[in-house]
């Protein structure tokens, strides 16, 4: 499920929206924008997942205390990135790429960056669920996130709106499952 939502998202876009002729933002532009807005957060985070799990395992504190630092970093970078994506993203796309093929408005770049932030949050909470031995709910969170994202992609919206909603709402749905794993009735109780 993590691979489908993270690495396979461009393929999902192509499968669920094979023809974007006439839409303001093409599938190629959305796929490229998703890749660029995710890279600053998700690539480093994927490399450090095992270290984050070790941090959670070694620091026997409540899940809330353990998550506070990593999530503050993720959201600090994500919100700053969303603002920058809105302000300078379209200009960068215009300078680096062909505008007629890869035109992406700032609001969409900001939303896609916010989607990367929610996905990064799901990755961090996933590390915590593994560290606290809640493997089934770890998987459940990712499966739900993927199912919700795909359901949104096949919905009635334009591809631009569907991609942004899928990347924000899908991971948020998965976060609910991880929150149950970490803070629910049978959650780990630590100092």
C-alpha cells in the first residue's frame, strides 16, 4: 500500500485519468508536479524511516511525546514549502519546463505540497505504529489511505482537483487508523 500511494501514484493518475484533453492541467503536468512537490519531504523521510523507528523504540515515552518532534519538522517544512510552491512554483515551471505542456497554477502546487506533508505525516505515524508493535493497524492505515486516494481519483472532479484531494484526504484517512493504534483504547501506555 505504501508503494502504491507513494511510488505508484503517477501510474494511478494515468490509469484513472487516461485522457485529460481539454482540462486546464494535463496528466503529465500533474504527475511532474506531484513528483517535484513530494521530493523535498518524502525522499529524505524514506531514507530515515528505520532511524525514526529506532528513535521511537529507544525512547520509551508516550506516543504523543515521541511524535511531537518529527511531526513539527514535517509540518514546518511542509507549510513553508506550500507557501513557496504557491508563490514561486509556477515561475519555476515556466523557466524550467515548456509552459504549454507543464502549466501548473500556484494553488495546485501548494495543495500538492500539502498532500506531500500529509503523506509524510502518515509515514511518521506509521513508524511509530511499527515501533509500538501495532503492525496490523500500520498496514490498515496505509490500505485505507490508498483506497480513499484511488476512490477520489476516479471521482467526478478534474484531475487537478482529484489529485490534490487524493493526496490530502487519503493520508488523513490513514492517519485516523494510526491514531487509533497510538492513542486508542488498546494503545501503548508509556511514561
